[in-house]
C-alpha cells in the first residue's frame, strides 16, 4: 500500500474516532443529560458515570496545576508528531493506530477548549473492582498504543525488520 493510501487510512481512522467520541459526548451531555443524573446503570458491569476530568487520560496528573490550555497544547504537539509519523508509516496497522491515537487526542482537546475539562462517562466495575471512568477517545488512544506495541514485536511478511530503530542500533558498527 502506498504512503498516500496509508496516510488516508490514518486520517480516516482519526475522523471516525473523533466523530464517535464527540457524538457520544454530545449524547451523554444533552440527550441523556448525565450531568443531572450523575450515574445510570447500563448493565451489571457498566455504568454511565459523569466525571469532568481535568487531568490527562484516566485522570492522571489531575493535580498538575496546569490549565486546560497547557494540557491541550501538549496534546496538540503530540498530534503533530503523530502526523509526521503517519506520513512515514509503512503498514496499515500502524497508520490506523496513529489515526486512532490522534483522533482520540483531538477529541479530548476539543473538550478542554469547550468545557475546560474532558467529558468521561464509561465506568466498568465488577463487585468491588472498579476501573477508571473514561470515554471513547481514551479507549481509542489505549487501543492505538496497544496496536503499535503489537506491531513492533510481531514479525512482518516480506520485511527483514531491518528498518526499525532497534535494528539500526544493533547493526551500528557492523560492516555492511
């Protein structure tokens, strides 16, 4: 697949994730009106729970003390770096993963500019165990990172895997 097509794959994934994220938040905030309800049990292990996240993914760095604009600026810088990486992607999985991460990051940046915090509402729990409250953007970011890790450790058909940074470093100093 050509680099232009791979870039298109990444951009399409970013748009899809962004639309799903912003659409779900719109529904949660205005149609369901979760801010008024606080919590809605959807299934025995899933609730919609309203959380205004002022930190980063999964509420990390909530006490950072920085403004929403500082965190948004950092996220936008990361999106620019992901776009550069996307233009160099050589596999569809990498392009899709980078698009998912970028789309999720942009979705959360929109929230920071619009609300001063990120809208989180998905809450999985079993018995006394409870996971962080998160959103579609957070899930896309995590899935994208997992896909990048898997891509980095799995063998690739038709590739000598000599194009990765680890292989370049390992070969440094060896005669060619």
